[in-house]
C-alpha cells in the first residue's frame, strides 16, 4: 500500500509477530524485511487507539514534524498548526512482539491496502491472480491530508506496484513475478479498503482503525472463506 493506507498501524498488532511494516522481499525461501525499523504517522496518536506505536516513542525513536508542549516538551500529536504530516521513526525492537529474524515462510494471503476516497472499492475484495496483477500495476489509492505537502482533500493517485519510484524493471515484470508466486505457493490476494465507506469523501465516513483491523483479521483468521461474494 502507498502512504497513508495503514501499513504501519495494521502491522503493529499484539496478536501477530512483526517482521516489518514496509519494504519486504519474497524469494524462494519466503518473505523478509529490508529496513529493520518502522515509520509511522503520529497525527492524533493515542495509547488507546494505537498502543504499540504510542509506546514505541521512546529513546532511540525520532519524531518529525511533531509539535511539543509545556516545560517538559511533551509531544502534542493533536497540534496540526504546522502540518498534519507528523511522523515517528523507531527501531523494530521497540515493538514488543517483533520477530527477531525478520524472515518467515511463504505467505498464505497477500493484502493490498488502498485508501479509497471515491466510493469505488468495497471494504474487502477477493482477487484472482490476474486481478491481482492489474491492481498491483495500478497501485491505486487517494492522497489524503498528511501524506504530502499541499494535500488538503483526497486526490486519486496511482503508483505502479505501490512503489514506482523504486522500480528498476518494467512494472509488468514485477506483476508477472507476483502471479507466479501466488500460483506456486497457493496464496490468495485481497484488497482491503482503509478509506471511505457509505459514499465518497464528503458523503461517507473514513473507516476507523478498529474496522480496518477487523477486516484484516477476518482474512487472516480464515473466517472470510464462509462469505458469499458478489462479482
């Protein structure tokens, strides 16, 4: 998923071991992480809504674009007078249940995150390998306030393979590799919409972290297999 879709927030889950929140590889042995750390948005951060990330803000973490308050210079995550794009960088071991090897076997599920602000995507979509290729190449989401300078309302954006700036080969090659791995390892691809429900921006409401996390858990727990799908 692109910036603002919920990668860091949703990956920090006390019920699952954390390999990383971004920048992963998938080779013949399984998945692995490149970074060794996490980069989270801090706007409206509270211990109640995002406990793992909130507690990760300690020595060796670095705050960026975050206002400070009082004589003790405590972070004020609700002060957006300068920017909504507050961030924190922290080592992965600041998350209690991180997986130290930062490697694992082959995944059973691949989830694309998209913050849809235009009423296009359902909360969850199940994809064939060919549909996964299409959505992977499209890399669709909506830029929302706090993702880039000057963005105050959602704007549609597309970034091939959810990372066009980092590609060294043509996007179709990566899409072909994705299809090959999905089929070889019998993995299922999904889209989870972390954006608006009940209508587009200005009509519907942005889905809460709790709701989006429930969608992800529904997939990973296997309960979604009992669902009736509409094409």
